[in-house]
């Protein structure tokens, strides 16, 4: 029996129609999302992928009404398959722990909808209630923790909000022989250019990483990294700022051109290695470790 498509079990995006003078819902959607042409919205409606607040399909003639709640499923034409598989390490009534491969996004974004960890797991497990409790970059491999149960979700979200979870990473990067390890790096991180990059800036630090050396191999070292804070791209920015950008990083210290395709032979040498925390429901100490390895 074929598995259902992820759109059959994933939650759609939601829009409350804004004020305007449109005659139909279709007209409003076309103006509100100018990057999506009218033919695409028509095709989605014909396939039942644009719904009202009660889940009933809308057709092209459905009249516009300000505030009307619309549900729609994102799609990407000819989405490129990512040729690496995730591995489920743990599953219970509250938590799912997964090893994510390099290059696979955690959630839908940009050109990725079906080829995301969330979509794959939703399809695989048939659970539309899956929600990632944290995220790692598309280029990073390793552990991702999901909530499987809305009733207990906030208890686990609180672990991240209150910094009650220890996250451990490994990276391969150039040697930093001038530093004494273990080393603590702090800095102020702000949005950079292009928009998807972060950078360090003068001012009160808002990011902190603890670094140690696990292995030396000539000009490259294997580092243990423990982010105390959780800024976007924090580990990548911190190592680049120290003069040791992580091997094969497409963003730091300089971004590759946007039209350069992924080189699957050169993954970012960054791995989310371990997660440790006290379970907020049972009180027991829990620890998970990735089965993936970074090679030289």
C-alpha cells in the first residue's frame, strides 16, 4: 500500500485574508503572493489544496471576504530529491530523536517542501502532530529532537527556552594553535549581508560557545563545541571569526554564489553530536548520541 503524501498529513499554512477590493479569494491570493502565478493557484485549487477554515476546498469563483481564514499547502515544482536518509534513533509517546543527514532542511523553506526532515517523518510515521523542538542548519548533520504529542510539547520546549538542555557538536576546521583550550568565545552577533548570514559586531555579547580539541590531524583539528546560547549559525560564525572556518562551509567566511549547486562530496564538517537533559515529565536523565561520523 503506498504511503500518503506528506501534504495529506502535514498541517497547511494559514492566511487570514487582508483588507482589499478583490472579487475572489483567488484574486487576493495572486496579489498577496506575487511570486506564485495565477495558473499555479488555479492548479492548487483544482487539486483541493486551498481550503477554508473548516477544511472545505475552495474553487476559483469563491468570493473574497476580509478576514476569511484560508489554509493552503506549499508546493515546489520539480523539487530536487536529496539522496541521503535520516535515521530514527528513538521514538516514544512524547519524543522522536532523529539523525539528520547533511543537506536536508529540518522544515519547509525556500525550494524545499517534500525534501525536508519534517515532511519525510510526517509521511513515514503518519503523525501530523510532529513539531521540531529545535533546528539545525540544512548543511549540518546530526541530532534533531521532535515533539510527537501536543499535550506535552510545552514541557519540552521549555528545556530550550530555559537553557536546560546540553547540546554538543563536533567540527573539523583549521588548527588554532595560538589559543589555550578549553576556550570560551563570546561575541555580539547580528544579521549580516546577504540576509541569510550572521556576523559579529561591536557591543554587549549575546552569544557564547565553549570549545575543546578532540583530535589533531596536521593542519586540521577536530573540535568539541558546546553552544551556551543558540544564535543562528553561531558555531559557524564563531569558528570563522577565530580564523578557523569549518571545512566546506558555503557561507563563512565568504558565501558561495547563490546559483552554485550543492556538492554532495563536500558536506559541511559540522555534526550535532549529543543531547542531554532531565526529562520534564519523568525526571530521569536522558542522553542521545548521533551515529554519524565526520571524516577527514
